[in-house]
C-alpha cells in the first residue's frame, strides 16, 4: 500500500511543481492492477523567473529524477499537466473525487469570440489559421498543453505571427507567454510601443547571426593547449573507459556536418570528442549550458572543447543561431538530440534541432550510438568508479553510422535519425551482453 499524501509531498520537492494530486486508477472492468497517475500544476511564476517554456519536458525530467528514490509500488506511472488550480474541500484538502471527475472529462466549452476583446479575437483567429481545423484554439489555450507545441514549434508559431502582425516580440515577452491570451496582450503592447516590423522564420533567424566573442573563437585557430588537452584526454579515456569504437571511416572528410549521439551519461561529450580523428576534433564545437562553465577550470575546459556557453533550455533561438554560425563556417557540431541524459540508458525522444540545422545548411547528420556509459555515470547517481577499474569487465561501445543527407522534411528526418540511433544502440547492447 502507498500513502498518497506522502507520495505527493515527495514529488512536490521540485521547485517547479506547485500542486500535485496522485490518483489510483484501474482499467475498465477492474481486471488490471491499480496504477498511479498524477495531476500536476506547475509553478508559473518560477517558470517565468527561470525563463522556461517547455513545461511538460521539464516536469517529466524532474519526475523521473524524483521517482528513482521511491519504491516501485509508490512510483507514479504517468501524469497530466494543468495550469488550473486543483479543487479543494472546505478544509483545504484536495478534493480527489472532483479532481478525478475533471481528469476523466475531456470536454471544455469554448467561449464565443464575440465575448472577448477584438484584439484577442484576432489573435485567436490567427493562431487557429496556423494550427488548422484539427485543433481548437481558445483564449485560455496553453501553447504547450492544449495546442501541443514543443519548443521548436513555438518558435515557428511566433515567427509566423510576427510576420502577420508586422511586429517583433522581445525575447522576454516570448518567454513569458504560456497562453494564447498572453500572446494577444504581448502583440498589443508591441504595437502600442511601435515595435519594429519583422520577417522572421527559421531561415532568416539562422541566416544572419551577429558573432559574439564565443562565436568568433569558433573560427579561430585551435590553440596548442586545446590539442594538448585532446591528447591527454584521449589517453585517459582509453585507459579508464576503454571504448570500442566502430565506423569512424564513415565520418565525412570535411565539414559542415552534425554528429548526433544518444545521451547516457555526464561524460558522453568528452568520450565522443576524444575518440574522433584529430582532423574532426580540430573543427568540432558544442553548444552548452552556461551554468556549467562558471568556474575558471570549467571555462578553460569549455574553451579547449570549443563550447559556446548559452542557455538553450530557456530559449532555443540563441542556441540554434550558434549552431548555424559554426556550420556556416564549415565546422562540425556535436549535438545530442535528446537534449538530456536518459533516465534508464534507453534512447528517448529526439528534438528537431539537428534536422532544422541540417536542412538550413545542407549538412549531413552522422547518427552515433553509445552503449555502456549509463552504468558508469547515470543521471541520478554519482560516478561509479568500480566500472572504470581494468578488472571490472565493463564494456563501453560507440558506433558511428552512415551520414543521413539533409532533408526538407524535418519531422521525418528527426524520426529517421532516432530510429537509426536506437537500432544501432540495440545492436551494441546485444553485442555487449553476448546475445
């Protein structure tokens, strides 16, 4: 048995979760065992303060981490996110019956547009025309939860609306809009303040990039210290991690191209970088989270690895522009399409960034499968030094696949990339375990 209040308190340790209700659900007929399902209300104020818009992905990431420390019978199998406060009883407790009724009800009446302000009605109609008839757009529709927009889709929608209304939203405004109503207010304020006209799309967003000092460093000659780091790190990786590497001959002779591995552990970037031929390492660069490169040592490491420190999780455009700048100058981008380390070592959902950059610069994508790194340093546990000992018998494997040519079909290309990486990783896993 589990105590719902204790489980809820455990998941509410995340600063991004304001309320949570855990429900025990059974399949129709009652034959299947009860499963736990949660209704989660994120803390919008914290999300806006941290400049985070990909709410569902963030909650899932937090959920997976917190679930690791719970016994299996108390782990929540799935969750739904809502921005509406959870109903409570007169004593302040969660009204679980009312919450369950809301969860089981999928219909919600849409207010007629004649009852809303004209500027809001125009914005709703504009979004509806972009989304098509298959999605119902309301003033209170969440861009992510109701309209189903991921981070890349969100940028595309904003660019389309900016063209249509002839104004450009600031980055801060774009990051604070969670609902269609927020967008309407943002565009009204932009017009009142005389914002500049805009012709934004992924092509124009990625075509003209003002080089920052970090971007200028990408096209500069690699210092001898960077080459020395490569040599030393290569030896350390070979001695401790002992990766078996396949398919290096499949790498294109020169850039631009994108290397896209699955992501199992904290040390994946270092390991992949150091198994590359020197000719590829010389042209290699990353886009990394700035929070990891604050100390002098990490800043030096970032410079050696050609890391462009940004905050791509808050807003994708700066990270995508950095990637586009490097590819335009013939460089090689190491990009993990999952965007995060896997919770169990398996291949998770791929984001569309690699496919968009590939299409924009006609750069091939090299699929890479990593296996065995998860056991060394998984996301929710400390470094397992025992796996690095020579007599541990632990094996790690990296396989480089045939490059995928650039494609104009971004969604299909992303699916093709993921399927290729997953198929390669499954093959490595069978080989590693002798099956």
